[in-house]
């Protein structure tokens, strides 16, 4: 059996979560997929997967082997592209990673338009607020909202966002004013794990001042940004979020930003790709397609947040 082909089967099983789903994606029989895994396990001398009747789980060795397989397959993909040169059109599976709220709103629309433009590209959009390794997870392009550490990743700047505190106008009209961070202790807080469940930190605002940490007892703790925003729009409290989370709400006037004088500096937003992946036509096509659209989106975010 061809080892590279078996690696492709193995990665498909990891991505799909089961042998049956991988077989459907690859257009092969379940028996053929099972034989490929058996071949790799015999070749490596170790169990790569723990199988159940409904799903599979990677062993510790399988996790390491999956990451190595992804790197090998990416290198082969790039080698094929270099050999094909300019004649190679965008095609194949493109894996894109983004924060959950970004993917559910504006990035999904960009992906939809992209696959209409390039019908030979299949996009796997992976949405998570947890950090992931682009190389280990086989990700071609990722959107990151953060200051990036120095690395071999190629980053394209597309905008900036602010970490803000917001509430509905009706809530603000019926509760004590929020003029300083300390005023939050008297408010109804809708909190999320990402921003702090029972305290929020604010930066120093002048010479000699120190950062402020405001403690509070939340009225609602939720692990979904969209759910938290809905609760705040309904007038049930105050929440901390990023400006891009509430573009539509700012435009409609259903949420208002408070404590603008106490905000952290803006955070950059980048599209990042592993070193060398921009040479792959499907990756280059997506970056060229997405960057101007993302820049327009974040320009709109900046304008609306500045008017808030």
C-alpha cells in the first residue's frame, strides 16, 4: 500500500471524526479506509486510533503522527504547485480558521462569495476561540485578533478592534451612570469567560496611575458571545466585548459604548498563513479575495465605534 495515500486517509479520519465519514468524503469503502489505518499502524508499530462503534479518538502517538502527516502532505502539495507553476488554478480543500463570532457573521459571507468565485475549491471553515497550531491542524489561513508573536507565519494586517463595554440605551436610562470603571460594581453584569467572569481589568489612564481591576458579581455568565449580546440588547445588563462583535447593534443604535476613556489600546487583526503556503494557488486566491473585503469591514467597524 502507498504510505502517502494511507496518510491522506488517516488525516481524513482525524478531520471527519470517524472511519465512515472519512470513507464518504474520500469516496472509498469503509473496508479500504480501515485497511489504510491498519497498514500505518503495522508500519509504525503502534496504535494510532482508539476505535468505538461511533467514533475514533487519537492515541498519544496518533496525535504526534497526525501533526507530522499534515506537515508532509502540505510539503507535497507545495511541491506539486511549484512544479505546475502559473498554470495551476485554485482547487482542492482549503482550511480556514477564525474566532467563532467572526466566522458566524462577516467571514462566513466572504467564504460564501469565495466558493462561488472558485467552484473547484472546497472550504473547511473551523471556528473556535481557542488557539490552534496552523501546522499541526493543517490550517491554510487563519484570522487572528491579537498582537502576534514573532514567528515564521506570514501575517497580513486587515484592521483593528477595540475591547469595549456596552449596554442598551434603555438600560443606561434606568440605572446609575457609568462614568468610571468603579461604577460597574453597581451594575448588572453579563460576563463571558473570554473577558473575565467576575472581574475586568482596565489600563492606567495617566502618569502615575495604575491599572484598575473591577470586581463584580455577574447576573449572567454565558459562554456564547452572540447569546450575551442578545441579553444585553434586551436590557438585562452590561457586557464587555470587541467592537466587531456588535457592528449591526451599533448601526441600529441598540447598543451604546461606555467608558471609552478607559479602554485598552486597539488590537490588530491579521490573516496569517504558514511559511510558503501563499505559493499555493487556493491559498493565494483566498488571501487576495478576503483581504480587501476584511479591510472594508473593519473600516466600517472603526467608523461606527468612533461614533458610539
